[in-house]
C-alpha cells in the first residue's frame, strides 16, 4: 500500500490533493513525469502527472479533479489510507534549460502539473511569465505557488471574477505581441492546448504541451495512448507525455479520450446504484 | 473406450493397441460464452492409458525435443503405475511451470513431433502435453508440495527483471541453488505474459497465481510496480542494491502496428491492449472491475498467430456477433498452432485468408466502421521455399466496429536504452550468448523474448534454465565472465 500522508480539498472540493509515500519514485522523479495509480483490487490503472516531489520526505503529490468513478474512489481515501499500487516515474522528463523568456500557461488541474516545470524553468535562469486560467476565481489553484516560481503571474477567468475576463489565449497573445518569447509551455484541457498552439504557431513561438491520453501500462506495451505527432504515431507514455504543440493532432486526441464515454457513465451509474 | 485390464497390467503389445485418449473439452457452444477453461483435463484412467502408449524408448527423442529436457518416459511410466507424487517430482526436476507448459507449449513441434509412436502412419504421438497438464493439476488440487531440498545459502543476491516464464524459471532455479533472489515486475501483479497475454480460457489465472506462490515458497521475493529503466536502473541494482548478478527477462512488449491510415480511430486496438484489458484488468467482468473494454459486435482480427486466435476467441466470449480473422497469407502459412485455429473455428470464428488491410474507415465521430482490404494471391516460392502473397488490385470492404491488430511485438526499449554497455541487435533485442545467456555487460544475463524476438513460453524457460546454470557457476567462481 502507498500511504496518503496529506490530503487537501481545493476548488470547493472538486479538486483533491494527495501527498503519497513513494520513496523510490520520489528519488527518481523529474518534472513532467507521471505515475499510474490503482485504488484497490478491482481498480483501473489511472495515469497522473506528478505535481510535486519531496525527495527528503520520500513523497510525491498528485492533484486531480473528480470526474469519474476512479477519481471518485480516489477522493474517498483519507490520510492514513492508501493506494494499492503506484508505479513510476513514467514518461520522459521535461527538457529544461535556459531558453530566455518562457511563458507557462496552465488551465484547470494542468496548473498543478505545470508548477514543477515552471520552477525548473525559473531555476534554470529563464524569465518566466505564468498565465493561469479557470472558470471562476473559486476554481483557481496553485496561484501562490506559481507566484513563487514566476517573475510575473497573470490570471484569467471565464466570468471575470478575477484577472482578465477571458481566455488564456487572449492574455498570451498580448504578451506575444509585446515581447519576444522563446518558449511557451501549455498544460491543461485539450482545447486550451489546441488554441494556445494555434496562436503560437502564428507567432512562430516554440510550444510544448503535455498530453494525458487513455493508457494501461505506461511502459509502451499497449499502444492505447498513441497520439499522432506530425503525422507519425507516437506513444505518450514512452515518447511523451510532452510533445511539440504545433505537431499534435488535437482532434484525434479528443476523439480517443472519448472512446469509453458510454462505459464510463455506466460504471459510475452502477456505483451510485450500489451506494443507494 | 473402456478397457478390461488396467494399463499397468498390459503387455507391451497390448499397450501398442491403446488408441489416443482424447482430451475432454467443454462443448464449443457453451464455452464460447464464458471465460472458463476449454480443456477439462484427463481422469486418472485416461492419463494411465495415454501414458501407457509410451513405448519407453532407450534413447528417447522426446526428451531432446523438450527445451528443458523433462524425463518424459520416466514421469509417464510413474503415471501408469499410479505413482503420481513420483511423477510430479520427476517433472519438477526440469520445470517450475508444468501446469502452464502442459497447456501452452507447442508440443506438436517439440516433444510430440519426434515421438516414435506418432511416426507410424495413421498413429498419433503420445499426448505428452496433456499428461504434463494432468500431473500438474493433480499436484495443485492435492496440495502436493515440492520437497526439493534448497541448497544452503550462498550469500549471493540476484535480481530478476520481469516475472514472465523466463524470469520465473531463473528465479526458481537459483533459489533452489541457495541464492537470494528478488523479481522486479513492472505491472501490479506477477506473471508477465501468462497473466496479461494468455486468456483465462486457455490458462486459468489461479494456476499462474499458484505457480507464483510456489516460487515464493522457495524464498523468492517479488517486488511489483517497479519499472526497471525508470523506477530503478540496472546499474543501480548492481552498485546500490548490491546484486551480484542481474537477469533481464522483460519480454517483447512493444506492439507492432500496421502503419496504415485510420489506425488511430476508436475501435482499433493492439492485441496487447485488448488482451491486457480483458485478462490482467479483468474487463470481461466490467463494471465489477473498473477497466472498460469496447465489446464490439462485428470484430476483425488482423493477423493469424496464437495471439490473433486468443484475441478472436476473447471477442467471441465478450459477445461479438461475428468475429473474422483477416490474414494476408493462407491457413497453412499461419504461425498459429493447429489446435488454436481448430478451437477458434469450433467457437464460430470465421477466416478470411489472402486478404490484406489497406485502410481503416471511420465515421464522422471517429469510430471505426470498416476496413478496406486487398485480395492477395500466392506467388512463386522464394529462396526459402515460402510463397509471398502478391497484391491483386482487387479490393474488398470488411464491415467491423472493432479491429484488433495482432501482427507481432518488438523489443521494448525502455530498459535497454537506459542501460550502458548492453549491446543490441538490429531489431533492438539484447545480444546474449546462446548457451549461457550472458550479455555484453558484466554481471548481466538475458533470456526469453527480449533476446529471441517473439517466441514461446517454453523457449523462454529453456533460456532461463541455461542462464540460471551460468549465473550459478559464475557466482560460485566455477566460470569466468
């Protein structure tokens, strides 16, 4: 069992943070890498990119939004409980170096994944501007943490309750117009990454995105996580999860993410029935 | 057929008259609806009569035909004499996995192919595989414990990477020789391909679990959730963890794709993914188990090897109305065992030979609806005597909502690319000495599919046996690196 040592509820309890004891993974993990978690004997394998790693405490932190049966089960785990299985670190780490000016764009729980990458970019000597987007100010996460590792943080909300009233792409375009940007890192919902990439393509700014397709093993064995990058098939688990944002077939990725919509709904319904 | 006298009382001449004892099987139309095992197993009397068909050759070809050299005439005669404890111990001397091998070994190209009884026209070889399965199942059901003596501790530590057939064999052998063995497995459960690849109806998973328990009883430690190459690398195992030797048996896990248009459509799977969902993750029991699988009404399987048959028969059991094997060569050229094709055929799987896929076709929502194929003909035999399929230009459209690609697997580079001084061949397989399993990296051995490419359970076990002997000799200072 992989014990939970800290649990926090964010964004009105819709997003959960778990700090988990996993010393071997913590020792090796680098920004951008993910783990696969299994909640119990009948659980499925769920990949999540790590939001934080504490090598001294031997822990890793995941932050997830409650969206389906598995994350609902995850959310029932309290401090002292644990996951049956956690395996990792998986995937290639983020390529971090001094690029010059880097804009880090995070949406939803993507901001949690973006945080260690942002810190890495900052520590490598980059000028870092971060843009965080969410529906309303109540769903904003990691604002303080991002501020600590960025030269500047800009907020966008869909309803204007904080920061810019609008999308992260509008904020990003303003920056791209005003100054030279050497790299954009965008992590969040697929449509956000798609529109950020379309925009940066216009400005010819290199863009890196982190993909989270459906996968089973996370080691290249099933091919379920295959994504089309520049017309070629790649496995997100071993070739990624980060890719050149300008090369990703986002529509294909969206389609594949919806492959089990019917089954997922059925699974959740059965869970509710059992509870009732 | 019943006999008036017991097998053990028969004369040699009488024994030769015994017809082949057929393996009882579940009826095809009942078994194709659930995942329970197809073969039901011999009764004691079946087993005795079948074993009595062995003519006890002085220089038995079958033993040479077995990659791990089981004393076949020896254990068969013990079955005839109802000395079942003796028989299972005789088998255990050479294999740690008899219940598995009895079921999944291609005996028809190994021990049974060279069996003298079967060489005569119109005669069938002794059912060695069936008898191995019988004796192993008897031992399991009767909780017979391997009373093999474990050698005194040598104080040497060995890491085995991968818990498939090669790793299990190495671990068992070395534990018996007194070494401290730890197996590292990437998945959350041990067993490798026996667990994720081979379906329940061909190899019940409680058998694999039992074999793993036997291994633990020998003192082997099993650590799951460890991806060597990511969680820990080979050099760390040696330098930091203090292992004196490392055996790599990670298999050939990377699925090959066809690289044709539409392969990313929903409904197109690698056999690895489809079978892993169904077997390891138990998606056949969804939603009691959380992992889903697309059931598919009309299923096309691309490829015609054993894995293709496993996929086809899994699809039948998951409720598909129609399952078709699509293969660009002929039935005779299929790499599958005859018994697998036969079983698939019985269960209602259809076959379309000399048909090659060109493009997957999807609907507006990105779901698979069919495959454009091209008809092939067999050309003149090439230098190797094998006829190549030649495209005719004639197209055929196959309706399907699920397609499973089963055209083989390649070496997974995850471990090899993070390990220094480990030489690979042009296909990415580890270069290992054929006799000893030694790699180009000191203190590191390898065996099974990661060295052979895609092969069989028993070949992996044979290589595991050779590596275990070499590791033992090396650690005892009897063999130089």
